[in-house]
C-alpha cells in the first residue's frame, strides 16, 4: 500500500501547494521550510526533485489547513 503523502512532488504540485498555503514567492516558501530561495527555484524548474520529506510536510500542512475550516 503506497501512501500518496510519501510521494515526491512535481513542479506543478509544488506551485499548487505554495498557492494553497499562501506562499507568494519562492523566498516565502524557502524561509518557511529552511532552504535557500535558489533551492526552491530548482524544484520549481524541475531541475531537482522536491525531497520526499519536504513534499510530505507540505501535504500535511495543506491537510491541516483544510481541517481547520
């Protein structure tokens, strides 16, 4: 049984997660999760995959936000 929360994240998924969580810029997201803006840029360009722990964190934040409303 594969848990979808453990999957990596495509650049489009990352853009969507940023929008849902209210991160307007690469710098906003980078500061929130403790990476450089250039790292976020590489993820969004698809040059480097989003690490699974980061993808999982973003999915958990989205799930928690949805439960709050």
